[in-house]
C-alpha cells in the first residue's frame, strides 16, 4: 500500500495477535499515510470472533449443535434418532460444518450413529473430523475411518497403547482425554472454529471446561416422549438455580418446519 501511493487507510479491527498487533498500522503512519482505526470495530470483532478467540485464549471458538424434539429429546428410548429434524435443517448443518475447521464427536456417537460428518461437498477440503475417545472402544468399521473423502483425527489420552487403532485416521495422544486438551491441540494446528456434534456426556464436559462459546439448537415440531429418552446435555453438577449458565444474544429463525435457536455462553475469564 505504501508503494502504491495510497494516502488514507481505514482499519476496523487491530490484529489481536501480539506478534504483529499494531505493527502494520505503525508502519503505514511512519510512511506518512493517514490511518483511521476503530471503524465498525464491534462488527468486525464479531465477524472475526473465532480467530480473535483463538489468539486470546489459545483454543478455538467452540460451537455446540444439537437437534431435539419439542419435548427436549434427542433420541427415542431405544436410541433411534434419525431423523428428528427435516431435510432443510439437515442441509443447514452441512453448511454449518463447511464454516468450521473441525467437527468433533465422541466414541459413543461413532458407535451409535456411524456418522459421516462432512459438508456434503459444500467445502473443499472438508473440515477435519475428530473423534475424542477415552477408552478407544471403537468399531473396527466406521465411515470416519475412510479418509479418502475427509481427514480424520483420533484423539485419546495416555494408557491406550495396547488397544487396537483403526487404520486410516491420524492418531494423537493427549495429556488427558478431555475437551480442553483437545482444543489446545487443535488450536496449535490453526483451527479457529470447531463444531461439537457429540453426545450428552461429552457435550456437558465441553461446556464445563469452557470449550463452548456458542449454541445452535434445532427444535423439531415432534414429541418423542419417554422418561429414559436421551437429552442433549449430561449432568452439569448444578444444585441451585444461581449456578446455571445464563445465555445471551439469542436468535431464532425457521429452517423449514424446524426452529433454529442460537445463543452465546458467558465470555471466558481472560485470567482463567
């Protein structure tokens, strides 16, 4: 820009990366250019929230998505869950995956649903498919093990060396088989935004460990019933209403006959 003879530059958001933050702006000013900063700064920060979050926290922006019936069920008592939502909502999920760097599930989801976890061609290359498993008790045959269509990362904790690993996925041993350890590893790979499409136990652990910043919930106009039917989140350990997690920035839109609700969780403590 200096060589092109530009005289005025308008900057919405300074780069939050401390390695470069403000350096380019100062070089422009030193060269005599007028630099205006902070124009639509809040909007730019929201648009780039995933990158900003990774730089500031060392972990990707986490989006937790699930689909449920109007009575809050994610599956029948026998485990059947396909399909709660209608085709428009499922097409929206493919677009959602295309906007993420990685899609994360647990071993239970692999065993129960045998998911493909791709954007169905909405993005090339496809987002990284990640399986987080404590026990490595995984099926020998699964769609995720075929990496010709999309890459798969199998992340696990220590002490699993004697368990057989499926051929195909890249394997990564973590210090602990926990969501936070996984996200630090994914951030090191440059992942800015990850999508949690996991079961209730892993979803609850991700929420408890501050790995979820955004929620996307598809509500289908159906009643599944059943006291033993699965719900979206496992136990968060709350015993009083003043302990629950308040949500903000609520949004709502229709995906065909299904309702999509969005929300943000409270910001992480920078000191935490």
